[in-house]
């Protein structure tokens, strides 16, 4: 099977890149966008069997047009929801419309877990739960030795730190001077007064970073794939926080986190139950094969039948949503344009400086 990947480019740790690597390891042929692509998109669509789409914020309608063309060429198409995708769809009506339009085109909607699927259901999008294929999660991974000092790792991207529970982590750092903290992604100046905090501005080697901690703090305030939590459990690390996963020590306040940390400090053992759960349900090879099986089932009727359905759906969409042909950029969301009552949606829009879209 040949799978082409399009959409957001979030770097080497993006979920699209991880899926591409895992599917390639499982025997699939994979390809991605090229800036100097000489062929037309219609011609390119004849060279792959399936299209994997990821995006967070709709900047224009070019991605939707390409999906429509791929469907009319008989390709199986899947849109994978992860990260902040659901919040962006809640914050930005055009992004929500593009997501729904893809579903109407017959694009399979995949969510990493039940929490994300439930959030999508509230937006009118039905999604199947398909766990992510993360090459850093393996049934063959062996628990790594703990660091000498009890150490907690927390990922707090500077721009989105409040959505990642930055306020709660700040309170925990102040409460527990005897615990060493590794903070990934935040501004080092924020922690200048704390001798027990080390800030890592980037982590090229995720597994090596995880081996430096005894446990992972994950207190995200939005549903996500929880890939870092799965990676931590794969190495025998405990996870403390809000991750909607089995075998996580659940806590959503500084008091609850402090209690869970204190309990673990008294007995800092390997998290074998979590590791076994991850090995059974989230091993990258198993998840990649499951994805490929699903895509193959979508192709079983033959590309001709898929193309007929894709053409019919594309024609209906063109009539119902003529803006798909527009070359104008979509205005980005602003705090004033947010209509959602969800405070996290407003926080997202206020936290991220979204540049104006470029004409497609």
C-alpha cells in the first residue's frame, strides 16, 4: 500500500511523521509533500492508494480541494485528529466547516482515544478511535534505570503553557523544593530563582529525556493523544496528572499532584503495569498494522467504486459549499471572533499569535 501524507508540518515529532515512520516499518510505501513537486496534484493522486491528512487551523481551502481531488481519484482518505485540533475547530468556524466537509466527502475521521472522539462528537464529527502509531512506544522497550535524584518531567510549551497546566506545575515547583524538576519547552527565565528546576528548551532525543526522569507530570487541560505519557510508560515511568489513560495516577490540582508525588517518592518503583498495558495496546508495530488494515478495508471495493463515491460527494460539496473554490485566505480567529463558551478555546486564541493566511 502506498500512503501519502499532507497537512501541517510540525517537525520531526509530529504525529504525521511518526505515523509515516511506523507505517514504513510495517511495509507500506510512504511519501510526503515536496516543495519542488513538478507534477500536478491530480497526477500525484494516481500514485498513492491512501491519503493521511493532519491539520489544526484552516488557513485557506486548498487542503480541502486536494482532498476532494484525491477522493475523486479513488484514494482512501483519513484525517487524524490530535493535539489542539479539536480546540481550534471549536474556536474557528471555518476550520470546523472544513473538518465537516471532509467528513461529507467520505474522509475517515480517526481520533487517538475516546476523550478526543467524545469532544469531536460535540462538534458534530463522528470519529473512530484509532490509537496513534508512535515509534517511541514499543513492546520491546526495556525499563531504564531511574536517575539518582527523584525527578519529575513536565512539558510546558512556552506559548501554550497554561493549556498544558503551567499554573499547576508552578505551584507544585514552589511547594516541593526537595524534588528535582525538568521542564521541557518553557522560558528558562521563569525559573531563575529555583535551584531545583532545569529547563530544556528542546528535546531531540525524546527517549533520552524520559530516562532522566522518575515520573512524568502531564496536566493538559484539553483532550489529546497523550503520546509523551505513552512513551513514558513504555519505559516504565509513572505518569501523574490528567492524561485520560489507564494506569495514570490521576490528579488535576497542585494538592492532588503533591499527594501523588509524595506517595511515589516513598516507593519509586518501575511502572510495570503501565508498561504492560502500553505493550499490549499501543506498540507502534501493532498500531501501524491496525491502521494499514483499516485503510486496506477502505480500498477493498476497488478504486473505481471509491472514485464514483468520491465524485458524487465532491459534486454535492461543491453545490453546498461553493467557497471551496475560493482562492482567498481564511481570516484567522481572534479573541473577538470566538463564540464558544469554553474558556480553553478563548485561552488558546489569546495565547497563540496566528499570522494571516497566505492566499492558496
